[in-house]
C-alpha cells in the first residue's frame, strides 16, 4: 500500500482498544505526556471481545517457562493490575487458586508446575489433601495439590472501562466505532475516511493482529487461529465455592483446561473450552451456528488448518476429539466434576457469553506460540501474540514494549 494524503496527525496511533491497546496508550502517555495519542477500535463499546469475555482471573505466573516473557510479565502485571484496581475503585476478590490432580499419574506434571513457580519467584505451596480440604472443601485431589494465594479475580470489562478513563484523563483519545482499514509506516486510514499521519503505529488488533501486521510486511510467517471458549454459570449461592479450582494442564497445548472459577460477585463458573473456531469472531453456540458467519475468515482458517493438523508439536487430533464434545453442557460439566465432585449439570444451566482466544500459529513449523510475540521497527510495533494471560499482564507488557520504543 502507498501512503494516502494526510488530514490529521498523531504521535502515536494504537489499532485496537482492548486492554492491551489501552495499556500501551496509557504507558506511552505516562512516558510522554505531551504527545498526541489516539486509540481506534471498530466496536461501538469497550470490552466487546476478549478483554471483556475472559474469566477476569488475575494469574500469578507459575505456569510459564522461566525464560519466557510470560513468566516475568505475568508476575509484574498481577501486582500492577492490583494497584490499578485499588486506585480506580474496581473490585478485586481475593480467591486464591488450587491446582488439583485427577489421577496419581498427574503428580509429575504437578511437581513440574511447582518447580516452575519456584523458578519464577511466585509464591506457591505444595499442599496435601488435608490442606486442600481446609482451603477449598469442595475440591478433590490425589495426594497433593498446589496453592496459589496471589491468584484473584476482578470484572474484566470494568477494568477496561477504568483504563480507558485513565487514558482519556491523560489527554489520550479513545475513538470507538472507528475501523482501521489500511495502514503502513507513518499512516493509518479508517473506514470513516479519516486519514492520520502517525509518528508510530502500535498494532494491538487481537484476532486481526496478523492481518494488520501483514500490511507493514511484518509477521509474514504467522497466521491467527481462533479457539472458542464456552462458559456456564452455576445456581449455587454466592460464596459456596471460595477458590478457583484448576486441573493440571496438558503441556503440549497453550490451554489450561476446563476449570471452575469464582466471579467477582461470588458466583461459580465452569469453562472455558478451547474449541477450534470456524471464523475469527465465532461467538456462535448450538442453535445459532451461523450468527455472524464470515466466509472469508472460514476459508482462510480452512487453508491454514492442514499445517496445524500435521504439527509435530501438538496432538491436534486429540485436541479436536476432546474439545468439540464440550459443546455439550453435560459433557463440559462432567469435566469440572472431576475437580469438584459436587458439581452437577442441573446446577450449571446459565450460559455465559462465549469468548474467542486469538492464538498465533507459526505456519512453517505448525507450532502454536506459547509466549507473547512482538515484532516491530522504528515506525511500528505489532502485538502478534497477546494471548492469555495478557489480561493479567497488560500493564507490565505495555511498560516493557513502550520502554523499548520511547528512548
């Protein structure tokens, strides 16, 4: 693409107004308060996608390889997000989290998680069944479990709203209902006809981050593969479940498995799934399979999947076999009952809003990227894989990225 004529200027343009895009704008304004900063988002309301559809869990950072960005930035992000919530009046519920085993064969994997937590400097305890009964009487494990006291929960949409408020208070602009349809080094064009000359462009477009990066000739080996997350809310009285209860994850895939979380208002929630989505914003559920169907997206994903299916890094057929049946509420609840036996499908009947995880695939190797992936140059920066726990880590990720741009 060639640069269009310009009618406006900004020192920084951020494409995407989710929590990561807003955090980047916020960090830039903290470093350069006199700069003009604008955030564009195609939706008319904040938190319409992953930033408002996730579990709201503040992760502690013990899952990730010690040499990864996730290991460092999740722990920092947890502390920064807590501080931000307290300053902004956004509620946090201090739940803590237990990771339990569903069979004795999972003990080596549990111990590996414990070792990672120690290497990452995360407060984490290896507990026995008696300890677990005191911390969360509803949960069950085989022999041992992990206890993470610094895991918590907040309202994800409320956090995004508060962060947008701070960006605006720092004289940044957050332009909703403004879709970016083209961009390149030094310029951005919107569907509404606005043309902006940009000193620097940050791509935080989430599910569309690969497409935006390709406009700049960046991330050409990457394609986005979306995975759908389904949730069900329980009818239990608030406070019956007091801790998040998670399984031991499969290390071959970047997903944590079906778990039970406590919402900020004390309700119990089961999910999410990691069902391969058919298009990028595939929020369809049984009974509304074609709502929002995007044929171009579906074709692109269909062309990408053969490389993923042949991947030596993941058990993709096994992933599909285990995830697709989770469209069934009974099947999904049964998975959760392995962690908390008192769970019944009769109690979990209220569907939560589906979410879609923007998961990056490295096409040449067929590998799903486990860590944050950022590419850029002196004119643009691309958040190619701002995947979970990006909600927890957003403020730390933003500080890390902006410190590398702003000298």
